[in-house]
C-alpha cells in the first residue's frame, strides 16, 4: 500500500485527487492539506511514501515546502504537481530534491503510474518538462561575467584587485584618478553582491570572472 500526502490549495482539485488515489487499489491517502506551513510536522505524523506537492500555495510555496521536507532527513518521494512549466521552477524543484515533476493536466491513469514509478526508484516527468530539462542540461553555460553584467573597466579593476594591487597602483595602471577606482570598485561590489575586497576576490575565483 502506497501512502500519499496531497498538498493542493485548490479544494476541488485536492478532493478529486484524493478520490482518484484513495479509490484505486494499492493506494492510500494519508492526508490532504491546502498549504505547507506545517509540512515538517505532518511528514513525521503521517510517514507517507509519496508527497504530491503543488508550487503555488498560500503561506510558503511548494519549493520552500520541498526544502523543509529535505531538511527533516526523512526518506520520502516528492512529486511536484503544478501548472508551472517555466525553467526557473523546474530547476529549483530538481535542485532542491524533487523526485519528479508533473503538470496538473496529467491524465489520472498516468498519475497513478507515475506514483508507482517514483516508488520504484524512477524520476517521472511530464514529457514537455523532460524536454526542458534536457535542453537546460545541454545548453552552454553562461559566462559569469555576462551574468554579473560587469563593464570592461569594472572587470579590469576586479582583475587588479585579484592580483593584489592597491587603489593607487590600480589608478596608475588604468591611468585614472583614485576616486574613479573607488567608483569602479563600488559598482563591482554592488554587482557581485559582496561587501569587501576579500569577498570580491573569492567570488572572482569561484565564478571564474577574470
């Protein structure tokens, strides 16, 4: 018997899912909830095998609820069941430990198959989602410099910081005033979201910016 918890804020859909799953041989609905605020406690209480988890819920969203599930350390399969098929939500769900990602338009019979599949170690995904994941994995990695949107002068300033140059030395090398160096460094800090030279240098190495 596969025990399932359902997290869905649409009452009609939640009840329909409960009827479908609970009325099918080999499945048991251990509980249904309209938000994930107490998901850690409910996970301990009900000990499900599988959680069906919506993303757009009141209070905390499904991605945050997923993080809380994984923080408990309890071995439970989590299937995202959502209308969202954008790259960001798919990536965040997979990154935070979702075992599968399904769209709500999934036919009922297929949903039951997917639940069994994830219990057997599979990673079910709606075909369109699987295609997106493959595209994300095969896409060339973006240059971090482009991601941070550093200008050529800001990148040059950061390079000198990495090499241990003082503000005065940077000003001499770039043939600019020290105040201009300070202005460049301030912009670098803002764009890299750091607060010190040490943090800026560390991020420059980590993300291979210079």
